[in-house]
C-alpha cells in the first residue's frame, strides 16, 4: 500500500528522529503546510492529526505529548476505539513534518487463529473435503504487508480545500519521536493499516 502525501516535499538532508531519550537516528523527513483536521487533549496526553490520502482514505497520526507514554496511548486507542476520536477533529492551519516511511511486516495466519482458539480452521484437523477428495492439509499461511509514505509534489495538500490565510496562526506538528498511525476508509470506517513507528529505519 502506498500513501501519497499531496503537496508535501522532502526536506533537504536527513533529520533527527529520537527513538528514546538516549538514542536518535537520522531519517528523511516530509513536510507540508495546509488546513488539516487536528485535535489535542491534555487529559488523554495525545494529539491527533488527519491527512487525507485520497477522497475517502485518511491517514491518522497519533502523537503522545509525553514520548514515554506511547504504550499508554496505544492502550487507549484500543480501549476507546481510535476512530471515535475523529469526532473531535477540527480544521486548523498546520505545518506537518513526519518521517518518510517504508514499513514491512508479516505474520502467520495460523498463529493468529490459534490465539483466537480457532486453530482447527487451518490446522491438522481442518476439514477441506469440500474442495478436494484428497487429504489436504494447510501447513502455513503467511501474510506480508508493505506500507510506504512518500511526498507527491505539484499539488496543494489534499486537506487544504480552504488553505490557511497569511494571518492564520500555523501550528507546528513535528513527528520526530515515536508515534502511532492508522490508514482508514472514511465512508466505511474500515481500518486498512494500523501501525506503530518507534524507529523509521526499521519495520513495524
């Protein structure tokens, strides 16, 4: 899956991303200014920014106010439902800076079914007689995922149907420390991708 950030550009040279208090890495960063949907909550210790990737697909960026609270904020996203927070979003002039991402991951479907106590759907006890008279057995089902986030120059940022005026105060949102993100369909609210970025140089 590729996410094209319309109107964003690649900053010259790598920039610092703080993995933790003791470690930082130099990574390519994207930046763009526009009218994006944004929400910040001191009680929940997080801010949320939405960047449209297309007419119906949005990118949600969740940044803890306290870098050490990533696990706590991640737990909240599952407890409350990440997409329920989108009702708080409001248009705001934002200069957004974030890492250029190329994230890869894979998982064994049989492991997930075992955790859900549904291992017999694909395991040795699975009944596959409906598709063959032979004694079929599924050994392993692997699913691999690639998510890339890149700049797409030449167009105004998708979220900027009404670009901020020159007098508007521009909020600086810089994701230069661990954060969460989600790609979702705005009409169906189906999640396409949910991830955690702790080090842009490594897969999540």
